[in-house]
C-alpha cells in the first residue's frame, strides 16, 4: 500500500466527499463504524452514503485518490453502472431463478473439462450461455449465487473452483462498475482460467504433500497449456486467453509464467487473480484444509500492493464482508451458528442461524440478530468469538439450505 504523506492529506466535510476519493482517516475510531479496514477508495454511492451517515468530516489522501474522479460530483458515476448495481429483486425471489442457473453452469463446468480430457473442442457458446444466466442473476441480486457458491464438493474441486471463480468475478466486476457485456466476458474468463490444469497429471495436481522442484515446473505449465488450448478455439476472446496465461502473474514481478510487472498484467487477469486466490485459500484440498473466509480476506489484504491490485482487493473485501452468508461461527456463549446475512450499515453484527448448543451438539434452530444486542443466560451480550473454517463441527450448510432455514 503506498505511503500516505501529511502533504497529501485533505480534511473535508462529508458533504463534499465524491466517488474516487481515498479516505484514510475518520473523525472517530474505525472500530465504532461498520468499515472493515482503515483506508479505502470510495467507489459506489452506497459507500459514499455510509461514510456520510457515520461521520461529519474525514481526511482524504489526494495522491491515492483517482485523479479523473477526484472532484467529480457524487452522481458522476455512469448511469448504466449505477443501475447495474441496484438489487432489482429480493433474495427470496432470486434464489428460485439462481438455483437452475447454478445447476446449469455446474453441469457445463464438468462438461468442458471432460471435453478437454477427451481432446474435443470446447463448446464456448454453451459456456457463454450459462455465464450470461449467472450475470443476469447477479445483476438482479448477487446474494443468491454468492450463497450457492458456498456449496462445495471436494471431489469436484477443479470444475467447481472454476465456476466459483466465474461467479466471484462477475460479482466483483459488478462492484467495480463493469457493464453487462463486460461482466459476461469476465465470467467466461473465470470459467476457463484453469482449463490448462487438465494437462497436469493427477498425481501432481492432487499430491497430498509438497511438490518437488520438477513437479512445480509441471504445475506452473498449466498457464501455458491453457493459453494454447484457448488460442486454438476461434470462439475464445483475446481477453480470455490473456487471463488463462496471466492470472498467476504478480504485481511485484514474482509471478509466473513470464514474471510480468504490474503495468503489463491485463486488468481482467488482476481481477481473476484475486478471486482465484480467495477460493483456493477458502476451499478444502487434498493437501490442506480450507481457511475461513475472514482469514482468506486477511491474506489477500496483506498481499495487496505486492501480489494483488490494491483497489481490486479492497472492493472484493467490501463485497464479501467479514461475515459472508454461509460462514460458520462460534459465539461467546459456546453456541455455533451459520451466518445468514448482515445489514448493509452494520457489517460487524451479522444475523445467524444457531444450530449447535454449547456442547457442540445439535439444538433447536433459531435465528439470532446481533444488531438487536441479544444476551445469554448470564446477561452477557452475544458476539462472534471465532470464525471457523468451512465444514467445521461437521456442519453441512447445504443441508440447512435445503430445509429452507438459511435465507440471507
């Protein structure tokens, strides 16, 4: 993260804030607000209103603000971008449509990998069709598909990982202000970014221990394999080829396969790099247990500016929140619950479905809203003590979704 100089700090009243300004300090402690990390770029009218509601004045870093937007009116964001970010339907309505879209995309992700294994040509038209359905769903309400992306089958990691990267990339692109056609392209990039891994032997791809130096070379070659596979298909756009080839490049030049500097890495590849890393960290693999979403976001945050684009990471963190739906948490009274949502103006106090009692045994399910300051039997206010990894305590979140008990 670039250093902040006192010479670049400007104290302004919140009414003068504009999209594109980089807020580095508030008129009150950060922990008293719903903002996840200290310092962030104002990118949406929702973020702008949230700061204006919480503060009277803030300090802005003029050097880290976007110069082209720095003093533009708050309404200057392109109307199409603002319109694309509006949730047009509620979750209850959208989940009924999103589930078939998810199932179709899931089936297509399996088909395309099998086609590559058998040496058949990729049916890119079919990929684009299911991606468009995902884009349409996310534009209506991203919560539904983001929830479905929590469903994981470790035996289908490669296919499901590509689908989750597709969904995360579309949702992130929406937050970044991309238009629908751009979202469709970034979604296809996500679906096809790891297609080259089909050429990596299974004994290396799924090795339970650390890779040897020679095995690491073979693993890293998947970027070049992906590039070659996609170049041979006339339906694939140059951006999709670039992403398959460059999503493991890093801003500090220490990525692969070419060791590109930050300015030479395609923007789409920077987006896919962030969501690809997040899902890999957050998922169970043969050789490692997946970390919690919160820990995955912390790792991305620590690597912003060196490995990953800082603004993209910041936007992704705000998209996911520290308590995304489907995360398993332990409360300070030893009960265990599943996060089912957070109020937009209070991301630190989620709503959750309590499913295990203090003894970690199943208990009658009940919804607890921490914004209402509930208390335990001893009069202590309930709070989240710890965020657990996916599948902790043997909890299967899909089981509760099927029962209709989890609705963000």
